[in-house]
C-alpha cells in the first residue's frame, strides 16, 4: 500500500500548522513551563473550550508552583470547579509542592524528573518537556494516534493504545530538529482535533490527503481490536461523586451527611460515592460533616 514518506508528512503538517493553529493561550511564546504543566493537567479527558477559562483563572491566581503550594489543597479543588476528575486538582497541588521541595520552585525539564512528579504520566511528561522546553520527545495523544493510523497504516481507527508502539510510530515521523519536532508534535494533534476527526474527517482540508494510506485504500472500515467502551455518565457513581463535590465545594463549612440526602435518591450509591471521595482524599469526613482537604 502506497503511503507518504515520513519526512514529507512532517513538512506538510508543519507548514499547514503555521496558518491553521488555533490561538490557544498556553501556546503563546511567553507562557511559563508551569503554565504549560497546568494546561496539560487540565486537558486530560477535557474539552479545550472548557479548559481555557479555568486555565486563565488558575495561572492568574497561581502564576508559579510556589504560589499554589503555599495554599491548602482545598483551594485547588475548589478552583478546579466542574472540570471533572477532581483528583487532578489534588495531584497538581501535590506536584507544585514537590517542585518547590525538589527543584527550587522551577518546573524540571528532564523527563525522569517530570515523571517523578505526582500525577505526571508518560504523556504529560513528554508534552511538558517538548512544549515548555523544546526537547525532542514524541508526544502522542488520541488525535495523533488517529492521524498516524490513517496516514501511515491505512486504518480508520488506531485501535487500543500501546505506549511503546505509539511512541515508536511517532518517533518515526518526528523531524530531527528540536524546533521542528516541537512544532510537529503540536501540529499532528491539531490536525487530528480539527481536520482528521473521528466521525467526520475533512479530507479536502487535509495537508497530507494525497499521501494518506487510508484515503488511497478507499476508506476501509476498521475491523481490528477495540478499546473497552466507557461506562455511561448518567446514573453512574462518577455522576454522584460530582454532585457531592459540588455541594462540598460550594460550602465554606463542613457539610453534614443529612444535607446530602436530597442530592441522590439511591442511598447506597450515595454512600458508595462519598466513601470513594474520602478514600481518594478529595473530601475529609470529620465529626461535623464533609469538607475539602486542608493539608
């Protein structure tokens, strides 16, 4: 199956990105490594449009790791508001503390140091190293995986993720220049997010359409292994957890259990959600009720 050579893909996508890139605030040249790290935490499983205002408020209030680390974790959880997966707020607060304690308040640039921070995994560490410090590391998200699957492998979908395989596939496309590699990491994500989308790809606007293996094969359907579908949100424990967190965040004093009874009609599920929040450290179950963690 004919496909575009790897160097040609990077050149074409980078040229396209120069004009097509969305003006996302964390892409600005003057943005600090800390602000980039905050954006990567917030963007995990969350739409860009929801992240932008919360990110802007966060970096205005806590422009450095030390600023966040000086406040109790409760403030981080409260400021996270309704971004979802609020454990990320606790992890980001803990990462700020670790940056202050281990790195003098400066976000580290080395991959190993980044991976040692609370809540920082393989993707986030490489994204910060690449986008904040210009290091040549492959950065792979869902959108990048889809672009590679279609353009290089002739598949409609990338199939279940594999860190080693996905990083290797991106490494094969990455330009040798640090600067060009940094651009390509962002450009491939942008192409998947805005043009090579999951449901309605806009091949007429794609800079690599002529060499796309999937397009040349006639857009065959995907028949490979699939990742397990996520459970529905409505009626789930995650929804109940969110409702409980909403009540606790809004209060500036402990919330008695009795006040949470109207939140959800299934008492057993409500108790299970509360127990999970306590176990995760998102709320503290004290003698007079539930509260956000203070230390």
